[in-house]
């Protein structure tokens, strides 16, 4: 059997015999913001029982405990679950319910390098 399949073993998945491939024919829609900051969510229930009372919880400590992925650079504390241990938490963002639960347990939440933190200090 002569022809293209005899001479070329591996054709890419999008190859259509010289015709313009569908991924190039279809118009592209929308806008992708290349400067978007992605936040990794962390629930307060994940912190319960992992730290002693009064411990300082930072990004490095969470990585050591394997509570967040190594590549996560920005963390948001979420209010799912209960916490009874008083912790000093330093993260980038936190939901209102998470802040209320941590402060209700006797701890504190400090927001790192955000516009919200600068506005609350002023």
C-alpha cells in the first residue's frame, strides 16, 4: 500500500489531510486574563487538630503540613467546618464566616499584601 500512511506513521490528532484543522477554523471567543491571580481554598476544618493553641499559621507551615499544594501561591481561608483552637493565621484572603469562626475560637486572621488589608489599616 503506497501513499501517505505508508510514508508517515504518526499523524497528529488534529490533522485533517491538508484541510485547515477545525481548531483553527472555529472562531475564538472570550478573553483570557493572563494576569489573573488564582486562590487555593482552605477550609477552617482542615486546621482543627493540626496545630497547638496559639500557633502561627503561615504559607510555609501549611506546605510543611501538606495542607496546600506546593505550587499554591495565594490562599483563601473558607468557613466550612468548625474550629475550636485559637490560631494566629496569616493568609492572603479570608471569607467573613471564616474570620468570624477563627475569632470566635479566640484566634486572629491577618491578611497579607492585599488591597483589603491596606484599606482596613488606613
